[in-house]
């Protein structure tokens, strides 16, 4: 440092927006009023701690338990249950009222128990800082709690340490920092002390800065702390995370709208019955009881319980497939996903660097195998392979420090890939290192971009030599080389043509998104070699050996899952901190479509441009947390249901902003898990697609349940209104107990079993439904209305037959009760698969449904034959002829439904044929 910096008496105010990376070390020290040689005094540190505050992440105040519990009673489904319980009290159904009240308590407790608290992610951020750090104060190195670090402190870090605050690097000795949790970049970043250009530099490119919560993987460094706590980059992420408001899931919104519609329809029916009955001179008390019974029968009061059960079962099924759901409604949300933004490293790729190719001066080789598994072969791409490639494998084994233990790399992943390559080449690396120990080394440094190790080995003629193996950046190694290693052990002068070939190979391999390393060697006389001397002057006149290309390989299961997602109409995008070239190459291997852009390029687009171009983008590289959040927001505004996956702190805001946030269970940080609605227990992208299938099945089954409920809603309303209008039985078409039998003993079991049905055929060949599509679409609602109208008309006819043919309203009501039970059984078969025939093998795929259908028939027999049930429901025994008459409407309903399905299937086939024709008509010649 050119001159000593005078320490000011007044502590500076933290400046989180300063471009510290563009200032020299002297300028940073001057602005922070500190002498880096001695650091702050204890008095200055205490004063600054009062000014800047503790080095912690602020936590939100937790919501009181009572409020968190009671807010679940604002849910429309809960309101339905509360109203139904109150109505049950009015009609004297005490058991029903108590049961419904208990159900509301269960639903509220379940919601309270399942949902993540809003402050959990911030608390996880704060927990990361409960550590100590080495700080130079008053000329001495002390250990202080990380929360007491202040701007201006000089922090000392070594390999294995966690960086406690954001800071400017002032000393770097082979310093490398793994910043994946913050930037998403898979490789450790080399750090130096040189200032960068005074421009807006992305976090991942600020090589003279380090950031809170990142990990030192190599070397030693000294850091001048610039920002702490909420002013740090992690604090910035905490601000973004706090700004993400929890929204209702699409399913919750749709069920809310449907519930309002149902309540409105039931209220209309209640008032209509009341008014028409009074006009016809009937008793208000009787009318009120019938109206309330109709309302209870019309409202699917089992809806909240069935929805919770369906989602819970779906959650359990997903857990079996390694997808852990934290929020129940998110089970269905995942099923409606149309866009998945996925982190690259460890999710789409193995997070295990692998050598894919070797280029010597003479030949090119490919390497098979994946990750840290030693299975694989080295094969020449053409011609005869060299018999001996030991001159390539030896430096891979010796000129590095990594180890492979139980399939896991200990050390730098890049060097781990070299270890595996040597093993594939037939070298027992550990034994080989013991046989040829390192006698000297030039450690890697970002200034000269190579490392070298020296070993006693036999030379080409058998006499002992000291051989230096050198590994580093290709351009650096090439500049220091004058000769090239040739097949058979020959060495020749590195000509201009050979240099051009090596340069071209370096560019070719790098263009594929692979990291390129170069190897060289040089031999010395063991008698004159001095291991303690300055070895840097010896790193000239090297013999060029080979280039190797490494990559973090895509997971095969991720590649297959992306193809499956594409067939399901789901667009996958890759989000990564890596460079765009690397990311684009990996995306191409994975089958991810669309162009690659950097986070800075995406941020430069205005909202209209971003919305227009988002569909063309397949990869966003070098991203900052705000870029990820914006991509999620743009896709949501474009009408997508967005899933966001990630594992790092930097992913948390986007995970929270997405419709379905997904965190990695193995490599994920606590912050990411706290912000997520789903956790992947196996960190596997394929699990997401499997969970999407389960989510679609959940939604499909919920629709099945609602179809039979709404068809009966229409039936009850139209039947009672028709009875009053046409004076079939006045307002007393069915008495309250008979209405409740159909509602509780017939419709509820059938609907519940339909809600736990197997998935409909071809569920993953459908496109995702539009985000604003109602849970029951207009065409299906019309179909349900038609079914309800038919069932209502059949009920009126059965009651009329009983009155006129058999001279008894009670016989007519009994026939109507049996007829309605059987019609609901046939209705379930009809609506289970809206386009597929009920006469196929799929009808027998759900044994529970068969049991429910059997109970419907058995229940109809019991209610007409058992004396206790006859007295309770005011029924009478039916003759065989009367049973046959009651059966006819159900059979006709099933046949009409099958005919309509034939029409729908023909329409679908015509549409599928027309689409290719239209595409051909508009295609270019």
C-alpha cells in the first residue's frame, strides 16, 4: 500500500449501493476510514456497531397463533361448513351440526399445521450467521461473533471458512470462493485484489469482492468489510423475499368462485320454494323446513373435507415419489403448471464434473462414463489409437489435490474429474501418488493461472528425472510451451501450425460449453534440482501434452423428464449462474428449446419487450436474484402457472414469487426450503414431472367429485321448483329426511370415491389448462345442467306415477328415492370419464367405486325393506314392477350419456385431423 490511511474519528455510514469493486484497495480503505494493516480499534468497532447495527438479517414478527388459526375461517369452503352447521341446528340435526363443526376445526388445524410461516425464511437466513470470524482489530487477530462484525473490519478467511459479510478483497493467496448459493454458478470463483471497470458488474463477475454466506474452498484471503446485515447481498435477497406476498392458489380461487355459485343457487332455491309455497297457501313452518332441507341437500357440505382428503392423498402419493408438499393446495397447482424454471446445477445436471474429451497434439479422444463413477472408456474418434496415453493420465493423477471417497469428491470438482479420468485410464491414483510423492509445487494463483507439481520419475531412457506436471489455462500453458508431446514418446518443436491447431481445439471445446484445461510437462536433472528454490523461472520451455474438456453432465432422467414435460405441453427453462455459452450447450443436450440470454440482457428489456420475448427464451444465464423474480412475474402475466426450482439463497425470492416454489431437499439451503411449497427429497428434476402427473390426477379427481355434486344441485333445485310449478306434490316433493338420504348416503359416498379415483387415460398428453379456466368449464356445466334437468324430470314423473297409478304420494316418493339413487350410480359411471365409454375395462379399475355403486343399490333396498328405515325416511316396500319402473330412468341416462360421448369422440378426432391440415396449409414451401 502506498501510504498509511488516517483513521477518522467519526464512523462512516454504510453505503450498500457503492461500487466497491471499482475502487482500489487504498480508495476502499480511505472511504471506510480504516488502516487495513492494523484494523479498527475495539472502541471504533463498538461505535460502528451502534451506527450500522448488528450483522444479522431482520426477522418478521411472527403472527399470533390464534390469528393464524382463525384466518382459515375466512376461506369460503369453511364458510360453507359453518353455514351448513347452523342450518343443521335450525332443522334439529344435532349430530350433523356437531360433525360439521368438528370438521371446520379439523380443516382449520390442518391448514394452520401445513402452511409455512412467513418469517421462516428470514429466520433461516439469520441462523446462518450464528458463527465466529477472525478479525484484525488494533493490530491483533481476534475471534468475534459474526453478528458483531462492522463495516471497516478486516476479516481473515481460509479454506473451509464461511464469509461472514460482504467485503472487498485486499489480500488473495490462491483464494477461491464457492458462490453457488448466491449466484447459482457451479464452479468456485477465483478472487483477486485488482479493481474492476466502473460499470454495472454482475455479482458473479465481481472477482475482487466476496459475499456473506459464501464458502472459501481454497487459499487464504483478507477482506475489508463494506456492508453487513440487511445491507449485504443476502440482506437484499431478504428484502425481495419479504416483498413476496402469499397469494391464493388457482385451485383455491376456483373453488371459492364455485362455492359462491353453489351458495347463490341454494339460496335462490330456498327463497323460491318459500315464496311459491306461501302463494299456494302452505304453512310457513313446513315450507321453511323443506327449504332448509333443500338448501342442505343442494350445498356439497362435504366439499371442504373431500378437497382436503383428495389433496392429502395426493400429497402422500407425491411423497412416495420423493416430492414433499408443504402446502396442500400446491398439490393441484403443480398439476396445472405450464412453465418450469429450473436451476441447472444438481437439478438438471449431476453437479459432478466429468471429462468428455481429450485432445493431444496428434489425436482426439472421447471419454465415456458420468460423474465420479470410474466406469468408462477412452476411445479415439478415428484411426488407430495410441497404445500408451500414460503421459496424459499421469498429470491428471498427480497435478491436483482432489480425492474421490465413496463416489463423492473431496476438493475441487474440476480436479475430481481429472482423478476419475486417470482411474479410467487404468491408474490407481492413490497408489500412484504414494509411489511418486510430490517433492515441490507451484500452487495455483489467479495471477498466473496454472499450478505445477514436481515428482521423481524414470525418464524416457530409464534414468531418474524430476518431472514437472503443469495444469492451467490453455492460452497460458501454450505461451509457456516450446515443444509438443507426440505419440510414442517423441518430442518435437511446437510449430506455428501446431500452435494454431491447439488454439482451434481450445476454441472448439469451449464453444460446446466445456471447461478446458491444458497439461504440459518438463524434466529436470535430479542432481541439480533444488525444491526450495524459486520454481517460477523453471515454468518456461514446457512440453505441451494435451487439452481436456470437462462438463457438468446432464442427468439422463432429467433429459427424459423434459421430453415428457414437452409432450404434456409444459415449457422448461434453465436458469443458471454459469456463462451463456456453457448454459446453452447444456440446454441443447437436455432438449430445452429457445435462445439463451444473460440476466443483464433480460433486465434491459422493458415490460412489453420482456412479455413478447419470454416465450422465445429457453436459457437465462449469469442471473441475479431479481432477474429470476422478474422472469417468474413476466411468465405469470403472460398467463402461465409457473414452477420455480432452486437450492440457493439467491433462488429464494423467485421460489416465493412462483405459483409453485420447489427447493432441493439434499443440497438446498434452509432459506430456499423455507420459501418453497414443495421440496424434492432426491434433488431430481424427473421427480417434478412425476409430481405434475400426480397433481393433474388430483385436479382430475376433484372435477369428478364436483360433477356429481353439481348435477345433483341442479336436480334438487329444478325438481322442487318443478313440483311447485306443476303441482306434482306441491313443495313437499321429497321430505327433508329423504333429501338428506340422497345427499349423505348416495351422492357423498359416490363423490368421495370419485375424488380418489385413478388417473384418467392420457392425462399427461393433455396441454395444461389455462390459468383462468374455471374448475367446471361452460360446456361441462351445460352438460351437468342437462343431466340435472333429466333427473329432475324423471323424479317428477316417478312421483306422479306413484300418485296416479298406485294412488299414493308415499309410493311415488319411494319410487323417486330409489330412482334417484340408481340414477346417481349411472351418473357416476357416465361422468367419470367424460369422453371414454363406461363399458370399457377402465370401469373396473377402481374397486372402491364398485363398492360405492354396490352400496347405492344395497342402500336403496334397505331403505325400502327395513322397517326402522321405512319409519325414519317415510318409505314403503316396492313391487318388482315398481322397481323396474324406477330403474328405467337410470338406464336411459347411461345410454344417452354414451351416445353423447360418441359424438364428442368424433368431434375430437375431426379436430385432431384438422390441425395438421391447417399447419400444412400455412407452412412455407
